[in-house]
């Protein structure tokens, strides 16, 4: 089996509202959606630049529940952008909650964290330096050294 792509597939409490939010917060664009006669969205795709994120409404009858319904998410979505500070500010203005302001990190990225109105966690960052893996490990280990 040849794997060519991996997509994030987010279940949200209101896909139509999520599409609107992701457009305003991150500049994503809707590719298409499949809507049941009842109005429930069974599948939608959004373009985040050249990458695709898939969305759907909840389907509790199949055990498909949103992060807001279960009250948590074990996943962070890493959105790599040109300017993390500006994108975080834009996301907050669109309705995201700020979890961590952007800051420079040991792994060569400036990043911060927002939580969208649907319970999903977004790590938004941009590159500030190329860091070799061994140097990254050295810096990471140093974080745990007690002063």
C-alpha cells in the first residue's frame, strides 16, 4: 500500500459555522460540502493553502462526536504559517480562545496556541531558525535541567 496523503478529519458541533470560522480565522477556503436533506453536513473539505482539512457534523448514532460534546480533544493541529503572531491575532478576533501567546521555542519556531469555538486546539507557528535534530534534543534536555 502506498500512502500519499494524510488528512485531519474534524468532527464539529456545527460544520457550517466551522467553515465560516476557519475562513475568517485562518484564511481557509471551502472546497465543497455534502449536506443531508435535514441540513446535517456529512462531509466538507477546506483548503488551508495546498493542504486539506475535512469536517463533518456529529453522528452520535455512529459514535462520531465533536470535541465540544466530549469536552476535550487529545489532538493539536499544527498550522505552519508565515506570521504566527498575526494569524493568532486573526483567529482570536474571529472567536478563538487564546491558550498561549506566541513565543520563540527551542525547536526553531515561534508559536502559540488557540482553541477554536468547536473545541479543537491549534498550534500556530512559523519558522525562525533551522535547528539540527541533535541540537534540538540538547535544547529539549536542557529544559528539564533544574537550576
